């Protein structure tokens, strides 16, 4: 579609459903051909309602694709040493190929200690220094879930990304930095911008691909977008929605969708764009780590 008729909407929910179908096929093959059932353990500390929903969804989707799922819910005041001991137990458990500790953890627990204790071979979040290094130099292993999801959508909808100028807005360890690595691997020219970048609108206007991961609701406006650009919105921001009733909220992205839609070539909506891809890519990473732990080549369609 051209910019005159408006952007093609990238349906991440539908893509994630198809991806989960492919993952289920890989899981079935690992079981029948190799006797391996990929297993994912999720650990949650405390009772943050948003985290509870994420973790429940992760466990549910793990089972739906045929994997083994373990969920550990620890009280908010659990001693740090107990969490570390649980991770060590899971590191040594042959039925578990992926370990995810839901962040944030309560203040008395050091998230860096948690991450450093997870065996890199089972690090399906791609949080450990070893996994981050492997991603940087292009060795096989898990890939940060949200950036992997963004890359799959870009490849499927936009096609060959070589030579394109990608502007990533946001420099987090979770999204911005690994996204830059993945797009460099695709032979993009990559700019990592952030909230302190001078003339951010001017930088974004140069982009063939915009990845918005800055965590500021509706920050990126339609007149910042080059006509025909691909716009990937990673933002998940809750904002007041008085039109829906007193105290109600709605979820919006980092991109001002209404003004970007007529200008962009492709755009992900929020919700229903990048969000559903993150859990699907967590499952993809568990197939990858289960394969690597057992000396098998991971399925090519689940890795960058
Ligand atoms: N909290 C919010 N997003 C994530 C994620 O991707 N992984 C983990 N472990 N915790 C999170």
C-alpha cells in the first residue's frame, strides 16, 4: 500500500497465533523424533497484579504449544537466598530448558544477582551477560523476546531490510540495545536515539524503519514519520480514558497512532501489534534452548 491510502496495519496478534502453531509443530517433532519435551519454568515474587497476569498467560501458552510448564509463586518477603536456591535447582533440572524470573522483583532482592544465577543455556529472556554477548557476536542462543518479535514482523511485512535506515527510539537493555544488534545483522544502518537526543523529530524523519521503545505515551507524532516508513510501536502505556468513564484507562503506544497511520507504510497497533509477539518469542526461545542443550540445531524459523 502507498502512503496515500494509509499504512498497512501489522496484525501482531494473528502473526503470533501462526508462530505458536509453528512452535507447536517443532515441539511435537522434538517429542516424537528426539524424546525431548521442552520445559519452561516461570518464577514470580510477590503479588503485582500486572505481573500475575503476564505469568499466568505465559504458563497457559506454554502448555498450549505442548511444552512442560512450571510456575513458582513466591511471597513478596521471600529471602533472596531462597530465590537463588530455586534458580540453582532449576538450572540443574533436566526437565527445564528455560527459566524466566518475572521482573521487577521486590526491592530487597537484587535483580542483577537473580540474572547472574540463571544458567546462560536456559536464559530464555536473553538477560545474562553471556547471552547478551552471544547475541552481539552472532552465536546461536536465545534472543531478547520483544526485539525478536519486532524483527519477525518486519521481515514478514517489509521483506528485505538491507540498506534501510532504522531509527530505534529507546536504549534499554530489554529492547533498544538488542534491537540495534538484530537490525545491524540485517544490514540496516542503525541509529539509537533516546529521550535526550537533540532534534529527535528530525532524526526520526530520516527513518525507513522506526522502532519506538521509549515508554512515553503518544510521543512520536505523524509529522515525524517519513512517508512509507515502517513503524513498530513497542510502547505499552496506561493512560486515563475519561471518555470510558471515571477512573478508566486505556493502553496506548509510544506512537501517536492516529496521526501516523495516514503517513506510514506499515504500522503496528497498540494493543495487538508487538505485545502478543513477546510471549510467542519466549516460547520460540525455549524451543531454541531445548534444542541447543540437547546438541540439536534450533529451528531456523525461530531464530534471527
Ligand atoms: N517484566 C516485563 N517484561 C519482562 C520480560 O520480558 N521478562 C521478564 N523476566 N520480566 C519482565
